[in-house]
C-alpha cells in the first residue's frame, strides 16, 4: 500500500514538472510591440482632436477611449513603453517612453487621489530604474509627499477616495496596497523614514481589517477617523459586499508581496501566501487560470473573465515565488496563466486599436468596461513576461 502511494506521488510530481508551461517571450513581445505601434498612432490621432488626452485606456462599444492625466490609469501606457525599452534596449522605445511619461508629471502634486502609485510610480519608477535620471526621482518623492497627506494616524490608513461621501466617510480599498511601493521607494531615495512608516502602518491596518479568514478581501473598508474603528465593509466594483472581486484579490497579492520585498516582515509573506492560496485553490477558475471577474458571481460560468486580474496575479507570483516555500507551485501557476494570456487572450494584429490583451472587466456593477481590452492588463502582462524571462537570474 505504501509503495503504491509513493509511486502515485512520484507520478503526480513528474507529470506536473513535465507539463510545466513554456512561454515564448520573444514572440509575445514582438506581437505586443506591433500592437503598440498601432496604439501609438491612435493615441496621436486622438490627441490632435483633444490635446488634454494623454493615455489610451480601453475600447468600449467599439470606441477607442483616451483619458486625461488625472485618470487613475494614465500612467500605464508610458510605463508599458519603458518595458519595451527594457526588453529591446532600442532607443525608439526610450524616446517614446520619455515623451509620454512627461504628460503625467503634473500629477505628482495631486492630493485628491490615492492612485499616485499607479499614475506616477509605474512610469517614473521604471523610467528611473532604466535611466537613473534624477528628475524622475524628484517626481517620485513629490508624489510620495502628496500621497502622505492622505494618511490619517487615528485610522492608520491612507484614504482612497474623496467621492461618494454619501456612501462612506473614509473609504480605503484593497487596491491601495499597490501605492505603497511609491512610499517605500521615496524613503530609499530620501532616507526620510516617514514614508516607510506610513506604508507599514497602512499594510498592518489592512491585514487587520480587510481580510476574511480564507484570505479573500473586502473591496472597501470605511473607517471612523475619530475612533479609528471600522464603520462598514463594502464593495464598489465587486458582485456584492461579501463576494471576492477578482482584481481585488490580485491587488492584495501583489501588494503584500511588495511589502515583503521592502521590509522582510514575515507577516507580509504569510499574508501573500494566504492570498495566493485563496486564488490558486479556487475550484471556480477555469483550467486556463484566468478568473471570472468575481469569484462569487452566481451567474458563473456565463459571466466575463478578468484578464487584468490574471496578469497582475502572474506578475506577483513570479516575485512571491522567490520568497516563499511554495515557490515552485507559484512559478508553475504563473507560467500557466502567462501561457494562456499570451496564446488565447491576445488581440489579433491591428485589432482593438492596438491594445495587447482582450477580455478584462473594469467595473461590472456600473456596466462599464465588461469583456474589453484595458491598459493595466497590458502593463502587468508585459511585466509578467519580463519577470518570466528574468526568473532565476
Ligand atoms: N483601482 C481600480 C481598479 O482596479 O479598477
């Protein structure tokens, strides 16, 4: 009996190793670059009509949608151009990345949103990493100062949104974990530990209040800033207050992985492991690894997927695989997701105005951006391809 069990175990292991998914990075990057050439032409045409448009966001009802720099997604397009430069080392991409990054610069002073990590850190952080241009570093530090003004010491968190004051008083969304990278980097640049301390406090408060016992997360936690207590636990973009919105789970995974990178705090690693386990043990996600938009939508399987959640998850898992005891499992899961995205979820050449991936879901409850291409899916897809390529180096 014992022998039989161990033979089965050996068979299962060798099956999973031999079935590890390969990803063709050069082919995927070449196809993505061709798409992005198309995208840039569409961006430039749209800007002739409305010069305040800076970045492409999505395609809805067949229409190409651009955004102004204040939009939370404005930084992803220039940040993608930096990834093309990182991969190709071609000056063409360097010049394009520099040009479109400039358009977001003024948001470093924006105190009206928590999204400065996405808007500023994605383009300027990648720009700084690749050029060491100190002007980029200054923008990152100023953005960290702006973001820090949204921190409330009593609640111990950074406020996410100023809108919809009738629904909540001090809303904090799980997505906000992504902005902590900007703060950690600002402390590295300036040696001013106040940014680091805010990031750590926000991460600790979020562990305490944002997660259920199975490591799924609520989307929105509303705080009382007089007492520091939680007022409400809600959703804005998920199926219901008690559901697990797919992209929220991905933001949490990525967020705690990056917190571990900067702090080496075992609690953050344990949190990332717990979230990864929630995502990867789902019996609902189809075999290709691309989740439905919300794990608890009762209409599953007749609902849209979210390729953006998959791309964020794959990218995070490549990093988490380097830190966790479950590294092999995470690497294999990320490879599976990336293989699916790069073969089954890419636009046909020239289609979708030049966006790279299809089948993301932006805001289903608002009937907005359902089963569409979207800029942050493309950004984290390129990041995942680079992390796949550099894995183990
Ligand atoms: N941060 C907003 C979203 O993930 O849609």
